[in-house]
C-alpha cells in the first residue's frame, strides 16, 4: 500500500465522467477493517514499520474479525486492482456507511467517498 499507492492519484473514467482518487496513509486503517484506539495516521505508521502490536488491534460488531480477514487478503492486491479495468459502481450502502463510488472486479469491491 505504501510503496504503490500512498500519495498517488488515479483517475477512473466511466460513462463520459471521471473521478480522481488519492490514496492516503490515513485510509489504510479503514482498508484493514480493524478497530484500534490509535489514530489512522499512528496506525499506518506503526503497521508500515512492522511495529503494530496485537494489543493495538480490536474487533467488534462494526469491525468483525471475518470482515477484517477478507479485507486484509485483498490489500496485497490493491495496487494492481487500482490500476486495472473494473466496473464502476455508484451510491453503494454497506452496514456501516454509504459510499458515492466504488469499483469492482466482481470478486472484490473498493468503495470510495
């Protein structure tokens, strides 16, 4: 995530429209699906340095372990996913949030606001 996406901007073009997505370090915590008392920036800093401790990661009804496991399995594919041809989605609602846009390869969806 840090090496291929953080600080980079991608433009998704669809139906004569486009959106620009900038991948930020503080989005990493959400992408993992875990809960933590750490701020998003602290979480990313420790995780990217390999210093994140198990005591700094939590699971809950809003951040269940099964969802985290599913998300983490896809993080390693995120750079190639972000640069490949995918279907665009609009106005997607999950149990916890509504998203304006998303992209999917029908196996995995990346949702964005």
